[in-house]
């Protein structure tokens, strides 16, 4: 079973949907990049407690997930083997990244995509985990861009209501995910030092949401979701897991910036690379997350202008719906977006709707 998409006269191959998660399921915690759990074990443990208490799952770390950061950095093969073991283990129903980082790309030579293809199951994470999502996409399975154990589930003061609701709709229900909306509780990117365990109980300051920004668009479009952290997407060009040209055809592209806060000029250059390889020209819409890294709200407009400068002015795609300031990526809340699942972007009604389920019963 899977999802077939037809857009602009092209048919893309099906992506297999994983089985939905249920209370009582075993979920593997895997460290694919930075050794966060070994550096801040109390933060990892807080995320595990939240996952188990809120969703009723049992979290089990993979063999090397909790090792110290120095060991993790030296052993990309072991990180990949942990992921392969989690996909191959029939007792494991889902896999969640502990945290991101900056070198998941070093695991690519050691991944066996046939193991992923043969064992579709929920895989969740964001940021540098974009690497693994593209591997899952190439293997032919739907995966989920969203919170990690240490960033999202371990949110200071507890998981945010909109994140909990998004996880339930995307991972625990076989019904269409439905409309996305700005988080009612607001958003935050306030820095609270993870090295101080006392901060774990302190809720970060939430800024009231001013809603998403609709920059342009002439008519509703529907396409399948693909994207990730824009810096990591940029690193992946030319690798074995870079999607085929057909994979971008009619896509609803989602992009966001990391905690390193690349400048609008840097974003412009990365967008030009996506344009040069045909991804932007083929896409039907662009969803852009609220800028990460503590970028001041008064600077959000600079990122909007970077998008318009490439897509509208350089590519001549004034027809493409562009929605920015959205609640996914490196600000909190970080809502779940499933790869390869159909979404409708309607600039007239100003709605974004995921029109299919991303999991099966």
C-alpha cells in the first residue's frame, strides 16, 4: 500500500506508509548526529518521560544512542548500524531521533536502503535529521519532519499543546491529518541553557502569534510534501539520496532555517541552488518555517524578500503560493510534516491542509 501522486501530467512512484503508533508500542531512540543524550542526560530523560507519559509508548535507546558525544562523533558507522537495527527489529514500531547536529551525512555510506524499504515504520526528527528523511524518501517510505526527543518532547515545562495534537494526528491516527493552523499558544525561541537542570521546569516565554504570512499565490494547488532544514538540503545535493527531478514535480516544498540563523543572503544563495537543479521551478508551493536562531521578528521580512527575490523575480514564478512564518523547524512549536503525503495550499482561503493520512491502521 502507498500513496500515488499525479501533477503536471507526471506520476511519481508510491511511498509506503508506516503503521500508526499505538499506546504500548516500543519506540527506539536513535542518535544520528550530535551526542546530545551523553552530554545532557537529564534533558534526554525528560523527553523520554514526556513521550511515555503523554503517548503511552515505551522508549528504548539503540545500542549507542546514549554514548558520550566524542564517541558518537568518531563512529558514524555505528550510528548508521543503530538505525538499521531499529528498522529491522520487528518489536520496534517507531524510531525517533534524540537530537540533530551537523554530520548525519557521514552515516550515508553505511545505510542499507533495502532494510528501510522492507520495514516501513514511523521515523521522526528534524534539523540535521533531514539527511535520514531523504534516505527514507529514496528508499520509498513516508517519514515525519517534526520534534526530536531532546528538542520538542523535552520542551521546558512540558510539551506544548499544539505539538502534542500534531503528533497525535500525524502518527497515532489513520485519518487525514487535516488543516494546519498557527499555534494558539504562541511561539518561542528563547534560549534556556540545557546545562542547568533547573531550567527544565521553567516554561520559555511564549510570543503571541501574528499568524502566517501569505506572500503570493493565484490559485489553490495540491502536491506532496518534501523538504527540511534548508542548510542540510543544500548539503545533500549530488549525494545518492538526492531526489530525482520527478520527485520535485508539483511538490509542496517546505524549508526552514537552523539555530545557526543563516542570513537572508545565504538563504538566497541556497534557493538559487535549488532553482539551478530544477527543484523550485517544478514545485507547486513553498512553506517556510519561522526563522530559527533567535532572529528578531522585525527581520522576518528580510527572509520573505529573499524568497520573493528568487522565486518571483528571478524564476518568474509569481503564481507559486508562498507561506512563511510557519510553526515548524527551529522555533517551538514544531509541528509534524509527513514526506510524500498530499497537501493543499489555498492562497485564496489562506489555508494549508494535509489531505491524506500519513499512516495506516
